[in-house]
């Protein structure tokens, strides 16, 4: 199963190379500038560009088996005066988990099971307020809410959760670096389920290469402060990947493939994670 997912990801990623290579074979100066501007917007989580990322994540190496997440993450910005309001939703349209896989960002407090469970996960919604005229140093801040929409207990927390989220980033000529932080506390939901108290820290670096290629590391670090054992609290991945901007017809696409190894994880957490993203871009 993992091999099939990785092969599909690689094929889709590299199928876009001829289209962009043809477009960029002899770029004019305005075209090159436009491409750089698009790449900067893609690498900015609070940019004023509409986008629709489709993200496939595979967590494997845990004693209880593996976990798969197919997320749809629409980004909808609205400019009001000198401010951008950016709505970002993380919709786990399809989650498949063996037993209880600990340490996954989308399931802070799942229930254990004896067999694989598949269905919808908990939806997360974040709203960022960010200056519309920000250039090199960019920031955004706002609320984040987790909705208990999981179709099975093993695929979600069973709790309503909320808290603050924020992002800061800098965009020098070579790429982008920065970080996103989110804290969730549960405030309602199933009283028989554990409370949610989860911190998410997401440092990221993009290093731009010629012809739309770039290197990336985008590590999602989580801390489950409600874990019964301190050794089960942190999940810390280390790794990275490669991405490329290209076109299918007139449609700009951003695609990337990444792999991470968890240097710190709960006892029942996965060892490895592979991530494939296929993102539709809608520049204004």
C-alpha cells in the first residue's frame, strides 16, 4: 500500500515537469518576475492567493500498524482595507487507522481499536489576520477551532477544541523561512473522552532552485500535554523533500513530496511519515 502511494505521488509530481519546462524554456523578464511572485505566494501561509491543496500523508512503523490521511485544505483570503483575512480549513476527508496510532497531529486523543477504522476525521478551521502590505517580514494571528466531525471514535478526539494560532515568516531572495504555532484546548464534547491540550509547532524552510523547483522542510512538531506518561508527550520529526511549480494547461500547480523520521515519539507512535501534496493555485 505504501509503495503504491509513493509511486503515484512521484508519477504525478514529475508528469508536470514537461509543461513547466516548456513554458520556462525562454522566459522574458516579466514572466520570470511573475513566476517568482507566484512562488513567494505559495510559500506564504497567509498570502492573498486562493488555493486548494490536496494532501496525502502516510504514517508507518508504529507497533499497532499504520495510518493514512487524505486532507483537503482550502485557503480562502479576503482583503478588507489594509488587512487580509485568511480562512484555512483542514478537512480530513478520508482517514484510515490501524488500532490506536499515537502522536498524529490530526488525532490528539483517539480511541484504541482491534482493527482498522476508516472514515472522516475531525475538521480544523483557522482564521488569520495579516497586514495586506507586508513585504519581507510577514505575520498573521487568529483563532483556531477543532470540530468533532470524526465518523468513528478512533479517528477523532470527540471534543470541541479551540485556541490561538499564529505564523511569522521572512522571504529573502533565496526562498522562505518561518514558523506556525497553534494551541488547542477542549471546551465541550463527549465527557467520557480525554480532554485535548495540544501544542503544534511547524517550522518551515523553502530553498528555491531554477525552473520552479525548490527544497523544503516542513516539520510538524506536536506536544500532547495530557499524555499520562511524559515519554508519550512529544512527536518531533526530522526530514524534508522537494517540490515544483508547473502548469497543466493554464492551471498553475504546486506539487511536493516529503519524508520525515520521528526522532522523538510516543511509544505507540509511528517511526516514519511520507507526505505528498498536489495544490491547485488561483492567482488574482
